[in-house]
C-alpha cells in the first residue's frame, strides 16, 4: 500500500461521499430532544454533540450518552477533532454533582465520562475527574464507570489521583499511527500516550486499560499492525478501531484518505486478538465510547476464562 503523507496542499482533496455501510436507522427524535433538554438545563456537555459523533442518534435513542467535563473548550487543537479549541472557561465546581445527578436520573448501569484537555490546570483536570467519579458513585452505588482521559502530560501525581478513584476502565486514545501522530495531534506525543497507558496499568492492576485509534488518515496496514503491537505491549486490554470522518472541510481538519471496508475492519480485529487484547471492537462506526459496557463485559469474561 502506498503512503499518503499529510500535506497542507491536499487538505481540500479528501474523500467526502460515504459508502453504503454507513447507513443507520432513523433515531427516536423525541428521546433525543428529551435528553438534549436535560443536558442543557443542567449545563452539561456531551462528547456526542461536541465531537459530531455519527452514533449520536443510536446511542441517545437508547438513553446512553458520554458526558464531557471540564468545560467545552479544549486547550489543544487536534486536526481530527470537532471540539472547540481556545481559552477554556473557569471550572464549574457544581459539575461533578450535576453529572452524577444526570446519571442517576437516567438510571444508568454504566457511564462514560470524558473531558477536553486542560493544560492550563496544574493537575490538568485529574482532581475534577476524581470528584466526578466520587459523586457519581455516591448517588448511584454499584454503577460501573469508564473514563476517557487526555494524557495529563503523563504527570505521575495526576494519573495517581485518577487511578486512586478506581474507575472500572481508564481509556486514553492513541488516535493514529506513529508516523502521522505529530501532524494529526501536534500538542500530544505518541510515546507519551504509550507511557500513560503503561502507567495506568502499573498504578492499579485492577483497572482495565483501553485505547482507540482511527483509520483512513493516510496510514498503511503495516503501520496499523505496528501500532497494535505497541499498544499490546503497554498492557492495554480493550481496543476500539473506527473509521475517521472529517468534522468539516476546514483546513484545520485533516481530510479522509480512504474508507476502510467492514471486511478489513474484521481483519484488524482478528490481528489484535491474536496479539493478546482481551476485547476488540473494530468496525466503521465504532468510536472509543461506543457501546462501552459491551467492551467492559467482554473483557471481564475473557479474563475470567484465563
């Protein structure tokens, strides 16, 4: 397979017509509107909306959403992401309780909590994550919690604060292959993300470690195999792989270079499972938080069979 390096001159030449396998059922509009009103009245944000997730209709139709804390403005400007970047807002001290209350109202068994990056904060938001986990457990005893975190600049104290709150799953997304990492997420570092995954595993072996990456950014299948091997070596247990879809045609957003077929996604899953991952979800519409409870349950079952 030939390489397709990211190049500013090619930013308007990406693929835009979606293949037939992206078709989905029409969602329950009433359910979606009801959830939207709940989130707005509580001043809550969801990554489903902020990241323009293609599964919003399906997930919200089932009463499932991924909460985004620490505001809605990110201090980083990754070139695949639709979340607003710029000067972040002051932390909302009530946010942990509001998230916990929404989780209780929705009667969730499993919740995913993510955030924007907050490089402006000394702990980069780790304490706010821990407080949100504490409040959620206080109002909903027995709930399972997954957190999808930024890299916290691999700060030991921040990662320890988070792991001491003992969520069931800690996820940190590697996003893309090594060669493209600097172009796709210029304020992050490929090796630092791998380090974060290793540190989570070392800090608390009872926490399941998860990561995710996209395809269609110009990577090769050989690079994907190398990336999966790198992730497996960190102790990562759950892996999700999905198709990249450009949030817009603006120059800051990298265009789609290829649409990977469902059959090829199946091959990626088989490769990853052979490398030792406990659970792999690989399909065009898969996202890191998509039906996350299924991934957790699948991983737990796989570990029980060891």
